[in-house]
């Protein structure tokens, strides 16, 4: 197909449309809308809260980086309720209630020659009571925030009138808590208020600050200036719509902060292959949790209000709360973490932990499609919380890795050639699944369920080093590869292949097939009717109990 030149945005908010060709569209800065339209497009959101629409074709969509900090500020330097003087564009305007005046008149005023401030002034009697002004601010993704401003009161009375301006803040725009009060006992000052100390629940896109006047009379005034809300966290929620075709949606931790932002992903209509969500980590020690919606909401403190209504799967990084969410997935058929192609995975340098939690049978995820590419350090894959038959494929890439959970016939563990794997331990977390269950563990394009005799046993494959691989209670296939390997089948009818090198193979219970391969191997059948094939080299074969067959 024809390839068009890149379509690039600017640092501002752009709407960029592709063509009928295979386009590359780069949003760059700002909150952009990228429309791929037809053909196989590449859409990169860049910084900001972007919306990516792939259109028809097999598209690759990357939401882009988030901001590590935001600064919403209003210096009240013009007579406008929509001033934005910070490094982050402050969208919503101030909204007044209980005051009959406009921006520069009435008893709540902005500028109007008043030294560029937000001013509250009294009227006749004590009738200026309850008037307020409020502004919303998007703090979704914030882990910490401060409210800052200077104030200067004049002629405020105490006593029964209690002239005052009270400051409120809300994390969700609905429940407000008092954070400050300016009255006759307070002199002019600068406030730096830690908003983490007020309210409960996560910061949301509907957070708001509110000022409420009480009992101000003629001659009373309070001036507010240099107001800002500074927040840290991970900002920039991208909306990614794959539309038709087999799309790849990418999320990247990046080598240096910031990471990609929080993605709201809808894979859309898929072809035979399906839509893939790919997470690529960095060199740090990371923890990735893949939850069903129900499983994530079962975590204390997590709220349905923080999720998109159509979210099926929640992916978090280095935590389990709302601030840790990196993606909400809908209509995604495959998930891969830390690599695109498990056969050519490089992994990352940190010792990572991967937790798969929930029953995914009610989601769009296909049964054979959770792939994890480990790092060169010590990784942990925990499937004790996995309650459905979805297959997990783990590629070690080296390190002393641990797999926690039930050893199931559909799961595959690979140790890449050239790796430095010291030990792969598989712990059992329960009974084995029905051995007649079909787990669709092939890589065909139609994803039909295969015949029962084609169900794949657990496969552990060593690399070029001296590997120690142990099976569980199911029928395992364990391949040592090159190096002096130690293979243990344990229970189940296992196939152990030593490969090259001087290997030690132990079948354990049940009827096992042991193949030494080249090198001087030691084969121990254990109980059961075993077949021991030493291969080339000076081998030692011990049958154990049962009717064993020896092949020299």
C-alpha cells in the first residue's frame, strides 16, 4: 500500500486526520485527536490527554507520555473567569452563585482595577452571606496536590457577624471539605495547603476549589491572588479506539520518566488474529497486575466511579489503587507484557513481578493469550489468583525465576537460548484442571478449539546454561537444552529430554519417558512404568519400581 509522509502535530491541541494510505500520525504535545481512517496506520499521541481512532486496517496505536506534574494557576491578571497562567492549561472557568454582579461588578470581582486580584467586598448591612465562586480542576492521576494562594483581609469583624471567607476543596466535585478560613483573626499571608490531608478517595477529573463569603458588610473585603493548584502523579489519560482490524495498542514505561499515561482502550472489531495490548517495561523492578474489572474493584479503596463503564480488564503498574492504573481494556483479545514477540524478547533488566488476577472468561480475552516476557533478573509470575482457563506463556530470559500457582496443562515456560537461568520453581496452588479440558493453546488464526488429543502439556524449556527445571502434578514436557541440566518430572506422565551436556533426569511417580540425549547422563525412572533412553555417551540408567524399558 502507498506510504504517506508523516503527519505531525504541534505543541498545541490538534485534530489530525489520515488518508486512504498507510499513515504515521504524531500528535506531539497538547490534547490531540488522531484519526487514522483507512489502511494500516501508526498513531502516536505524544504528550497530553489524546484520543486515537485507528479506523479500518491493522493499526498500531500508542497513547504517549503523561506528565509527572501539573500546575494550574490563576493570577487574576485580566477581567476574565477563565484565566490560565500555569504550565498546565486550566480548562473550566470560575462559576459564581449568590452574587448578582458580573465578572467586574457585584461583590465577587476579578480585576476591575483592584490590583489584579479575586476580590470579595461587602454590601449594605450583612446581606453578603453565602455567595460563592468555584472552579473545577482535572486532578485525575494525582497522587499529591497543594492549593496555594495569598490573601489580604480588610476591616473584618468577629463576634456574632463573624465576617469571613471560607475555602473548600473537593476531590470529586461533590463532597467539599473546609481547608481554610479567613476572618478577623487572620492577617494577610500565603497559604500552601496539602490537599492530601483533606477528604478521602482518589483525586478525580472533577476536583474543585470553592470560596464562600459570610456576613461581609460595607467596607469589608478579602483579596485573593496568585492562586495555583500543583499536583504530582501520572497525568494524561488517553482514549484509544482500535476500530476495525487487528490492532496493536502499545503502552511504554520508557527508560526515563514520565511513563505513558493512563489509556482507555477499546480494541473495536477484530479480525482472525484479534487486538493486542502490549506493555513494555523499563530497567527498574516493576510489578504488573492484570485484573478483571470485578477483581480490581474487590481491592479495598477501589471505586467503580474511577473506571470507564465498558472496562473489562484493568492493568496496574507498581500498585493496585486507582493512581497505579495504566490501562483500562475493552475488546482486547491478547495481552503481552514486556515484549512484542516472545520468541525474540529482550525483557528488561529489573526483577519483575507479574500477577494475573480474576476470572477472565467473561472478558474478550481469548483463552491462549496472556504472554509474559521476563527480564534477565529474578522474576515472579503469580497465577494463584487466576480463576479461568486462560493460558499463560512465560519466557524467562534468565535469572532465578519463580512461578507461583497451580501447574496447568495449558501453560508454557520457556528459557531462551543464551540465558543465565539458575532455577525455575513451579509451586502448586491447588488441584489440576480437568485433563480433558480444551484450552485452545495453538497459535492458529481462527482460534477454534482443537481436538482433545492436541491439548498441550506444560512445557518447560531450558537454555544454554545449567538449568534446574521441575514439573508439577500434571503431564509435563521438560527440555533441558544445552548445558548440564537437572530435570525433575515429579508426578504425572512426563517427558524429560536432557539435550546436550551431562544431565540428571528424574521421572518421579507415574509412567515417564526419559531421554538423555548426548553427554554422560544419569536417568532415574522412579515409580511407574518408565522408558529410559540414554542416548549417546556413557549413561547410567536406574529404573526404580515398575515395568521399565531401557534403551542404550
